[in-house]
């Protein structure tokens, strides 16, 4: 990078600061080697992981820690797949016991088709986990009131979706995301739905603090190239937001002088 | 003379184990690294330092989890 923006423009969540505003997942890659190279190409410092039973048949070494260096990446465990607050709290406790940090990307899913959050369960689990000392990063929908309640409950970050998990539909409701960002004090990190670089750029242009994505990179034809594209898009969107865009107009305004035209 | 084998559920599957097996011995038997596996015994987490001193009993439910790829 030719400018020093990233040296001063940190993403700070729960007392931790990161220079990259892009958080990437570790699921659905064609193979682990591609994942490792994609992570490097993304510039991300935070990667998400899930908690699951060990495969006791151990046909492969499925544990992600055989492939990701916890010295290099901040491990953000999630509670993906949990449909009740109780399950999410259970998974969060197991994740913390795995020993890296007290951060949890809290998901309490309410519907199998959309994977939309169960906001009542999400709020309940947030309260429980905050009381237990967790830094809760709460995956939620684009509802402002829920976001405000999560902040009140002590969430370290609120993570509204751009569109459904794994859908690649991009940012469906920029107004709602912008409003959440404007009204909350804690970081707003858009989680889920980004499909390609332009989606990431537009999302960052809303002023949010970061983006978490997995499928858009992992299932691209060339994940490593897409990871780098996402890094550039997140950076571009962030810089454009900080630069302040021109106002929208319904009519044209000439860019060249209207004076000095020939007769 | 060893006692009779006990029946436990490990990750949802029934297993027969010798009596007086500790959780640490169970992990070793399954060739699992206790540094990357978290153990839940009857829905209570057993922290790593306690694995050696915790004995598995007949009817126990053991969950062994770790981190996998996810978003």
C-alpha cells in the first residue's frame, strides 16, 4: 500500500485491534492448502472456526488447527448450527475451553431455509455469555431495534447480515445497515451474504467497521484470487467512505467549463 | 483381576471401556491430542488439568469436540 491509512485506521473489537477489516471463514474450501493461501491473500488477521465433534474414525485430520497457525491468526469461534440459546451457550463454553480467547461469534439460528437469526434466543444467549465474561459478536438481521438491544445487552460487536448466509446476494438493504452503524457505538461488522468484490466495497462504503465472509471466497473458482480481490474491495470501500462521496443528483452537471465555447 | 467393562456413550456412539479409565486415558486410547480436544462429561466441561483425575463411569456420556472449518 502506498498510503498509511491502514497504519492508523484500526478495527477495534472488545479491546483487540486489527489492521484488517476483513474477517474470513475456514469452511467449504476445496482443500486446506487453498484455504491457507487464500487466507494469506486476504490479508485477514481474524479467521472463524466452528465447534464440532471429533470424528473418531479419523479418516482424515479434520481439526482445523492442523492447518491454521494460531500464532498468526486470531481464532474467532462461532456457534453456527445452534438453534437455541442453550445450545449456543454450550458451544461457546466449549469454544472458550479450546483455549484461544474469550471471543465468540454468536449465532442462534431461527429458520433452516433462510438461516435468519432467532433474535429472542440471540438476546438471551448474549446476556448469559456477557455475564460469563465473553466478548460476544452477535450475528443478527438488519433490524435496528434488535441491534440496539444487543448493544444494550453488552455485545462487543453487532454483526448484521448483508443477505442470507451463503447466498451471495450482496447487500440487500444498505439503508438498514447504514442506520444500524449510525445508531450504535459498538463496532458493526457485516456478516454473511457478500458474493463478490463489489458487494464488499458497497458494504464498506456504508461506513461499517468490517465484513466477515466465507462462501464468497471459499467457493469462488479461484479462491486465492478472490481473497485478494476482497482485500482490495474492503480497503477501497473503507477509503471511499472516509473520503466522503459526492451527493447524488437527479440531473447532470457538466464537468467541463460551460464558458469559452466556440460560436 | 480386572473388573467388568463399562458402557459409555462417546460422541453419540456406545463404547465398552475397561473400568477405572480416566478421561486422559480415553483420549490416548482414541489417539486424540488433549491439547486440541475439549471434553464434556455429562454436559459439564472437564478442564485439561482435570482429565487425568476424572474417571469415566458406567452410563457416562462423553463429548469430544474440536475446531473445524466454518464461517
